[in-house]
C-alpha cells in the first residue's frame, strides 16, 4: 500500500517562494502543512492540507490563535498535534495536547499526534505516557508520528532497527492497525533505507520538503 507522506513546512518560505513552490505541483499525494497564512493556496489547488497547531477552544477572545472549527470551515482536513517543537519551545504538556486532540476530533479533523523521546531518555516510558495522556478519552483513529526530538533538523537518524522496534512498541500499545509514520531528518539520502522498514506507514518530511523536487523524489521512492 502507498505510504503516507507529510510535508511539514514549519515557519519557512515567503509568499513568493510558496507561489513558486505551488506552481511546480500539479497533483502530488502529499499532506502539506504550510504556515497557516498560506493554507488557502494549498486548498485552492485541491492539495491535502493540514494545520500545524490548533487552539483548545472553538472560538473566542484568543488573539493570535486558530481553532479546529475555523480550520475545518476553510477545508483543512488534518491537524498536527504535539510536535516536538511545540512541546519544547512552547512548553506544551501531554494534558494540553490531549485537549487539542479532543478539539480536533470534535471538529472532524484527522489528527496526527507526534510522540518521541529526547536523547538519553528511555523511549518506552516517555512514549507510553505521551500516548496514555495524549489520547485520553479518544476513540477515533489517529495517525501517530514517531519523531525523536534529537533526530529533528539534524543529519542523524536512529538506526533502522531502533525505528522498527519503536514502531512495533507503539502498535503494541494501541493496536496493530493504527498508522505510524516516522519523522526526523528524512531526506533523499536516507529515504530508500527508511522505506524498507516493514511496519512503517509513512514519513514526515521537514526541511527537505521545502525543496519541491526533493519532496517529489521522496514521494516516488515511497510509492
Ligand atoms: P526535519 O523535520 O525533517 O527537518 O527533521 C521533521 C519534523 O519536525 O516534522
């Protein structure tokens, strides 16, 4: 089955760069997470589009925030929740992440919940807690993204064996049919190797996805 490919643009690309990027896409089976201000351009092109973060309430006086309800109303289908950068730079706790997951599901967004350990942490206990609290009271199917913090924006990735082991662990905690993707320095140089991992359902590509030609190559390899 074709793997899931997710492009996480984070806070990159200017307006001109985004227009240029979009002009090079006709039809590409990738879920795009651009900066929020560029989302309408992706939706107009009928591309699968997600939002990098949402707020915990539907609406109200929360300057600078975007709700799941608003996201759904413009045609967004996916919400990325609990990304390592949100956990670390914005101090998002597992409890807050759970509120966001609930809010996204209530508004019919497909959640991609990110989990992962820091260097020198025991991945089992960290991920177990992230899943237990993050998915409290959730029955809807979510996609899990395994993104070890130390492998993000880096050239070092965990060993293939380790990724396989963590994916198996996550599936054993939830259920074997749940989709689990890997993120953290996925690139055109390591994608063939990563694509050989049997129990993996796809990838999140950060920096490398900013180059549309590299993203297309990654999509080709993972078909
Ligand atoms: P990276 O980012 O590919 O640049 O490591 C992945 C992510 O943070 O989702």
